[in-house]
C-alpha cells in the first residue's frame, strides 16, 4: 500500500493513469488490496476496475458501496460503462440492478442501447460520445463549440470531426489538423468542395462483425472509425485502443483453442477441469484409434523390436511438422491474409515445405537407423515413412483449418486433435506397413 501512496502523492491527478494504479494493486495481497482501494481517486475507480484482470473485479465490487459504484460508472465513457455494468451483472445481478437504478436517464439509455448488440457486432464496442457538426455550419462556430465542449470535459480523445447532413447521415470525416487550415469564415461543405483532399469517411455498420472492423483498422491504419446504422445514420465511433484490446483477446482465444483449453483463469478448479476433460476425452478416443492401427501389426512388432524403438520418431516428426503448418494457416486466416481463392496455393506451399523437410530428415534418420541397428533396409523403411508422414502433415495441417473456415467453424477449435490423429495414424500405418512388406 505504501507503494500506491507514494505513487499517488508523487503525481498530480492529471498525470495519474489507471493502468499504473492497477499494476500496483495486482502486487498486493487480499488484506492490503481492500485498504489500497480506498486510496484510489473516486473519479478513476471505474477505469482502474476495468484495467485490472477480471478475477479482481469481484474484490473491487465487494469493497465499494452502491453509491461508489454509481460514481465509478458515471465517470466512464459509454462503451466502458456498458462493459462495467456487464461485469457487474455477472458478479451480482441485484447489485447491478441497484446501481443501474441510481444512474441518470441518459446513462441508462446508452448502456441499454449498447447491450442490445451481440458481442461479435461492431455496435457492442462503439463509443457514443462523438463530436459532430452539420455540413452547413461555419468553421469558426464549430471550432468555438469544440473548445467549449473540450474545456467542460464533455468530450475527450477527439481526433476527427464527423460531418452530418440534416438527416443525421454521415457525410464526411475531417481530421482536426485539417479543420485548422480551413477558411474559418466559410461553411464546412464549402471548404470540403474547394479542397483537393478526399474526406470520404471509412465507416462500418453497427451490425457488422467486429473482426471485419479490426481488419479495416489494420488495412487503412486508422485511429478511429465512425459507426453507422443500415441507413447511414451516425451512431458512434470505435477507437484504436478498443481495437488493440480486441486483437489481444482474439489472439489469446486462438492460443487457448489451439491447445484445446478455454480462457479459464477466472474459473473454479472443477469447472476448468470439466472444460479440459472434454478435449482430453476426444484425444483419448483418437489415441485409441491410433493404437488400433498399431495393433494390426502386432506380429511385425513382436518379430522386430527395433520398430517399436523407431516408431515414435515417425509420429513425432509428423505431428510437429503438421503443427507448424496448422499454426501458420490459422494465424493467416485470423489476420485475413488468405482469400477464398488461396486454398490451393496455401496447401501446395505447405506440402512443398513438408516435402523438402521430409527428404532432408528422411536421409538423416535413414542413415542413423541403418547404422544404429545395422540394417540398411530398416533405414530405407523409416526414410520412406517419414517422407509419407511429413507430406500428410503438410497437406492436412493446411487443409484442416481451411476446411473448418469453409464450413464456418473456428479453425483454431479442434484442429490440433484432428491433425494429431491423422499424423499418428499415417505415421504408424506407413512405417509398420512398409516394414511388414520390405523387412519380413
């Protein structure tokens, strides 16, 4: 707690950042956390709560009164208000209801409005605080109004002026730096029409998938994007800081999915265990299937112990090669770098890479096996098997996520389980079948 006191005392309120406070709070134990929370400036409580990992949110709520929670919500921007109330509802619906009742009507309407969107829709992430002007307004009046709003802290983090018509439809987007070089005595429309620059807005619809909006930000290097409804009416904006959060969440989700687990940091042990058990159950079934393939060649294994020694190498090399292809393709799909017509090109590329590596390591392992067990043909068998399995790994490592994407299934979910089964079965079968045909 002394560290938090030192930080707060050494910085004026205008320089205190919620993330810095959250970083200090995370280092405290439960007893210290409750006392330290009382030192946090009330105007920053909401931002600090959202900056902390989710598992701390319950501790924050339990140490704040309904009035303190209400104040925390009112100091947040609309999108953060919606997030805070959503977290509060998950913690305790009764407390959330009490806090909601104490809010003013404008905040209630904005939170309710944002909660009507699904979590994959752009509207769920938009901020309703925007700076707009009518196309026929005089530039001088717009700048004066902006200064008054900014001084009153009614609007913050404004980079663009959104210009609308009398029907509230978005017409143009003008950066504040461009606004300052306009002729102050003319209307916005007159300045735009006389300018050689384009002020056509890059925009997204409120029901559009948020992943598409993320791609817009990356493709056009945007800092903010206006959000409109199906009729073009301006509703709000999404800023780059929200996009960064979404990118991190999606990247984390993909990593969990590839490993066959969920975002379970906040889950209880039993609940997290059940989630993992479902994937382990699938993996057990596929392992049994691979074992059945091995069982088909029981006589071959009994007659030559060397096969049992070398067999895991073939499966392991195929599994790792396949995972490399799988990871590359899943990530490219997530980034939108693969178009619908790219499937053949991607598969061909991964197969060629796998073939190149297959030939290299087949030669190395073939020589090692031949010397190790003093059997030249055993080296030939494992070399051929490794080439076959790495080819299969490259093909299926690329094809599986592409197929799942085609049928609207998240490519990260289940891909590793399917791929492991394929490489194990192909590896075991090719190695033991070749050994049976060539060596016996």
